C-alpha cells in the first residue's frame, strides 16, 4: 500500500496527534512526517511517546515534539499547546485519536469503569478541541479538527457501551462545531475506521484466544482488515486543503463492514451457487 499525496503536502504545517505514540496515531503521524510536516504527539506515557518521537525522527528525518499529558486534565492540554507553539510557532491541525476501550457485558462494569472510557474518549476530545479552538479563534487563525470515531458511533454496540457513548458524543461534537466554527475557518470532520490491527485495540477487544475464535475479516465484505497506510492516506487528505470543502463529514473506512452487518439479507451470502440453482428451478425458471 503506497502513500497517496505529494511529498511536500504538509510543508510548514504542524499537526497535534493525541495518542500519537502507538497504533493508528503513530502510523498517521509517520505519514504526515513523510509528507514534510511537523508533529506534536501526546499521551499519558512519557517513555512511550519519547521512544516513538525518536524512532519517527530517525525513520523520516522530520521533527517530532513529544509532550506527555492526560487529556482528562484541561491544564495539561494547555501545556501541550504552549510547548507546541514554542517549538513550531503554531498548530495547524488536531487529530483527536486517543481513546480507551475494552469489552465487557455492561452489567459487569463498575461505574468507574464506565467513567474511565467515556472520560478518555469524550472529555479528552472536547477538552482538546476547546483548548485548541479557543487558541485559534483568539488568534484569528484557521484550523482543522479530525476526530477518530467508530461505525458504532451511530449504530451503537453491545459489549463496548461506554466506548459507543463516548464516540457518539465525539461525532455530535464534530458535526456541531463544523457548523458553529466554520465562520472562523475551522473545519471539523471525522473518520470511522473498521478493524485495523493494533496492539492497543486487539489486546483489549480480542483478548486471550478470542482473536482465534472471531476473525474480524469474516464480518467484512472485502474479507480483510484495514491497512494502516489506507487510513493514513485518508487522514492526510482530510487534514489538508485538498478537502477544503468537506466539513462536518464522517468518512467510513471499513471494507463495507457496518452496512453488511445491518443488511437484512446479508446472511444470504452463505447460500452456495448450487442452492441458488435450486431456488431458480423452484420458481419455474
Ligand atoms: C472491565 C475494566 C477493564 C476490563 C479496566 N476496568 N479494564 N472493567 N473490563 N477489561 C475497570 C477497572 O476495574 C477500574 O474500575 C476502571 O476500569 C479503571 O481501570 P484502570 O486500570 O485503573 O484504568 P487506567 O489504568 O486508567 O486504564 C484505562 C483503560 C486501559 C481504558 C482501562 O485499557 C487503557 O489505558 N486504555 C488506553 C488504550 C486503549 O484502550 N486502546 C484501545 C482503543 S481501541 P474499578 O471499579 O475497579 O476501579 C478502540 C477501537 C474501537 O477504541 C473500534 C474497533 C473496531
Ligand atoms: P491505541 O494504540 O491503544 O491508541 C490509543 C492511544 O490513546 C494510546 O496511545 C494511549 O496512550 C492514548 N490515551 C489513552 N488514554 C489517554 C489519556 N487519558 N490521555 C492521553 N492519551 C491517552 O489504539 P488504536 O487502535 O491505535 O486506536 C486509535 C484510535 O482509533 C482510537 O480512537 C480508537 O477508538 C480508534 N479506532 C481503532 C480501531 C482499530 O481497529 N484499531 C477501529 C476503530 C476506531 P497512553 O496509554 O500512553 O495514554
């Protein structure tokens, strides 16, 4: 899978990626660096983001600033912005990517377990958005928010209910501010990925031997999971002016997964050709 955009597409641009030290955040960040951008990455674990920053700088020759922060603490986000401005002058875009999640029957969750996921996903995203948005508006600066949600942000899903609640809130935030802050030239969009293998997601959503029991690719019409570069291509496009007229959109990248699993007759794919021949005969063809 190849990169899609011109090599200098992010020249002189600085993007903040929350949860940028691991998984999909790391992959999207790497592509932004390869396209000439600067990166600010943040998450709770300083050692993880420091290591990623030095690896990415080594691999791409780009500049990465790692600033630890717990996004549930507003003043820590303000500190990330301050550090980013000292190093790079300004932020041009924010990729709200950090999340927390695990599978559980809802009745087994403690209220603290519910809180922890909603707080990381929703509070973390609206705190980051509010802090950066106020900064851009006060400076009369344009900007772009790109928020990573999931397809169950609109369908809902059992067994990941706190995450579904949080992601639904992030989608509402995306659409609301797309309208309200357009007058400041601040766009807001979202991406809803289907399954893209990462250590963080797989260890929490397919723990133990669940990965062997439930192959996510089986639920997907294209019969495969996503490739990180496919997501990075889409994210880069949505963070740049190539997508300047896209505002308030959520782009699904899931190989057709959510539509297939909502389709009343999708299960008919299990019927072999020979049986369709019989069905045709029965109706007199
Ligand atoms: C039930 C659990 C639990 C589990 C933790 N808790 N794990 N309850 N099942 N698997 C409960 C704990 O008992 C505790 O409640 C409360 O949650 C807080 O747990 P801590 O371990 O103290 O929290 P913390 O150390 O802050 O860790 C947060 C975390 C952790 C969310 C639990 O998993 C994390 O750091 N995640 C960050 C990365 C992540 O989740 N990535 C995956 C994103 S994938 P009590 O009552 O005991 O105090 C994703 C994909 C979506 O979003 C779509 C896929 C297609
Ligand atoms: P991941 O590697 O676990 O990424 C989550 C990141 O969030 C981690 O780097 C984590 O770092 C950070 N984080 C968690 N709590 C935080 C907090 N309080 N403050 C700051 N940072 C915090 O998982 P991933 O699979 O790459 O997921 C990335 C995004 O894609 C998430 O929004 C997820 O919901 C979404 N997504 C993933 C998939 C998939 O199949 N992988 C599918 C749909 C959507 P620390 O622990 O260091 O804080």
